């Protein structure tokens, strides 16, 4: 069985020849790496500037399944591709929950068109269930993240300076400003300083004001806002590994690869309830004080938190592998 994953790339966040800067690329790569271990499966990823690039990759591979990562192929183009490749099953894989899709002007219009001619999948179980219930037919296909080996995690002593990572695109639902306030509050309680790391080169959905406010928040405080570029995944993992703790207290997520990256690097991470595959203590994204409380608790229980998180990620990994295996077997 040949499976082709198509990811749209742009020059917005750097060289188009380096699509590994894309979160969607990383998501697709993890799935491809995993399902290529299934017997009889050959899967590949290709990168398109727009939907006009799809045909050349389909013609070359002639796959049984073509997975379109996210909503970017025009419905009329998808109809044409289906007519040209009648032996290929087309599947659009959506990586967002409904609140995020609300910011995409054509999301549900295009999904309704996709539904008539192809298969839609969501990578979040509850979103899939809810939309099925209201008549938007879809299947659930989760993200896959590699297994992590437990290497041990020493106790973090009291420090005069904490490196806290709050990585990901700067946009409203990521909630970076509240997390920055919480990080400063945490540091002030401890009589220490925080260096707060963000990816300032990727600003989306009118996130410019968030970045402006982050910069103003740290002025003349003794604490530092550290702005880093959107990195290749291998370089990003190295950066994550230098953090004392990370934060992903978002308002909406489906899987959140950054959280998994933190766990992969044995770094504790503060999350909200929307990252539902973790069982750890969760922070209220609407309360800076509560976020600071959870941050302090996780710092104090660092080793146990990291070990429990690794177990949760392994449980999720096994669940995801099983879902994809059953889907491909059908």
C-alpha cells in the first residue's frame, strides 16, 4: 500500500526548501515514520507551494491513499484530482479544534465540500465526535509521536534564575501573555529572575499586539524576554533541552507537539486541560496566579512529573499506532 502525504509550504517562515520548520511537516513525518514500519506500507511526504503542485506528486507515486495535511486544497481542485486519480482515496487531515477553525474564513465551507467527495479526519477525538454528531461526517486519526526512553531526571535545586520556555506561534489562543505574567509572579515569589523564551518570528491571527505587550511587560523588571527564531525541529529540541521548565497553558489544542517535545527532552511542562492526553496537574489559563501555583508545584516535583509524562506519552503513542493500523487495515 502506497500512501502520499502532501504538506503545503510557504516562504512566510523562511526558506521554502526547509519545510522541517513547519509543525505540519513534523506531524506528518512522525506518522510516516511510524506507519512505514507496518508490513506492506510505503509512505512518503512531499511539499507543495500550492494545490497546483499536487498532480506531479500523485502522478509519480500513484498512491492508494493521499493524505492532505490541513485545509488548503481548493474544493474544485480536489474534485479534479479525484477525477484524474480514481484509484486513490483522498483524505484531508484537520489539526484544529472548532475555536481555532473559527478564525479560518473558509474552513467549514470547504469541509462541507470535501465531505461530499472525499474523507475528512480530525486529530482530536472529541472534536471528531462532536462534528459527527451534527452531521459533518469524519473519522478520527490522531497524531503519532515517537516513544521516549526514561533516562532519569535529577532534582532541580533552588535557583536565582529560571529559564522558562513558552514556545509556539504567537497567537491569541496560545495565551503567552498570561503565561509570562505567571512566570514573573513565580520568580518574584522565589526571589529569583526568569528568562522567558518565545518564538517571536512566527506571529499569527493578529498576534502582533501580544508580542508588543510581552515586550512591554518585561521592560525594567530585571526579568528578560528572550526572543528566538522558528527553528528546525532538531535545533528546537536542543533549545528545549536547555530549559528548566516549559509552559503550554493554551486555550485550545488538539495534540500539541511542543508539549511532546518537552517530554522527549525530559523537561517538565505546565499545560492546560485542553492537552487531554496528559494526566498531570493542569493550570487554569484564565488565572495567572493558578498558573504560577502549578508552575511552582511542577518545579518541586520535577522528576516524578517527567517520569509520569513519559508514561502518558507512551500510552498515547500506543493508542495512536493502533488507530492508524486499524484504519489502514480497513
